[in-house]
């Protein structure tokens, strides 16, 4: 009886395997491609048809440069105060910031060119490395010694000539409490957009002209553009970093600060592919 049962199990397994193989074969032969009548322009099936790219294509790239004078001065100022009491630290910070804003207003810096870029109150701790009498179980112990309030301003000035005056005026506000985090010369948004448009047009024309020369050298005719990519590069402005306004500039008789923007070189690159034939 056991032998008969075993034979039946083997036979069933063989039939199941044959069924799987047959089913796989039938599935592989079936055509599940949708029928699309491409001649019927009123038909809009949810099917995407990709065409093969042309075989005869040449690519060319061109880069153009232009030197421009910055028309925007970005200055980041910071008022930093510290006290053993958090409230006192904040109140002192508000006093210094109010004085700083009054100085900026007196210089004619428009209010819409001055924005708060950050505000925080943080705990100030001092650490001490201690060990037990045997010199083991060493660790750091921390003690709260005060509270630091930091209020940051971001100035976006269109009158670049006032940059030095802004720094000089700020030196008299909050000695050892007012700092310059960065000074950068850059371009306004409208200036950037117009400059990029001009550079990309010139780079595109130069790339097409170069492709035409290559095609002519090969005895071919330049066709339509089939691909294009672009990039625009602005030089990194190192400007001034970590400048402490409360130090040497605050000394009596110090000469006025002068900022020289110079020029910045902007470039645009276009890579384009064209049919030839």
C-alpha cells in the first residue's frame, strides 16, 4: 500500500511539472502588445512610442566669457552678547542691535535691504577634566557659566560705495559685541538673468558654428539640433570672512575702510548635437 501511495505522489509531481513547462511556453508565445492605430489621429492611447536617435550626429561645445562689475554687496553682521542671566543677555543684545540699525538708517541704507537672518540663545558651559584620588574614573564635568544671544543681519546693498561706511559705523556699536561674518560682491537677480541669457545665446551660436565647420570638413551638411545641454559658472567670491569689527578698526584715528569690488568673470558652456547628412 505504501509503495502504491509513493508511486501516485511521483506521478502527480511529474504532471505538475509538465503543466508548469507547458504554461510557460504558452505565455512566451502570447502577444500582449496593445493594438494601436497610429493612423487615427483622434486616438490617444496611454502608450509611449520612442524613436531611435539619428545615426549620423556630430557634437560640439563652446564656452564664452564676460567680465562684469558686481552690482550687489552682501554683508552679514552679527551682534553677540553674553551674560550670566539669559534675559539680561537678550536685553543687551536688543540694545546693541537697535543702535546698529540706527547707524545703518543714518547712512541711508534702505530698510528692505536689511533682514534678520538668524536669532538664537544658547547655554555657555565650561568643562573640567577630573579624576578620583587614585587617578581613575576620569571624566569631564560641565558647569553653566552664562547665556549667549546671537542676532544676525543680512544686508543686500545696491549702493556699493556705502560698504566701507557701514563697516566703520558699526565699529562704534557694541565693542566686542559686533562682528562681520562675511562680505561678498555679487550680482542682482535681474542682472544674472540678463547676463545668462546673453551668454547662453552666444555659446549656442558658437557651438553651432563650430559644428558647421566640422560638418563642412567632413563633406557633410549640418542639419537640425537634436540635443543640447548648458552650464553657467560664477566665480566663488572669497570676499572677507570672520572680520572682527571690534578690533583694530575701532582704534582712534584709524583710516576709513575702503572696499574694492573689482570685476568678476562669468562663463557659459553649451554642448549641442546636430544631424548631418
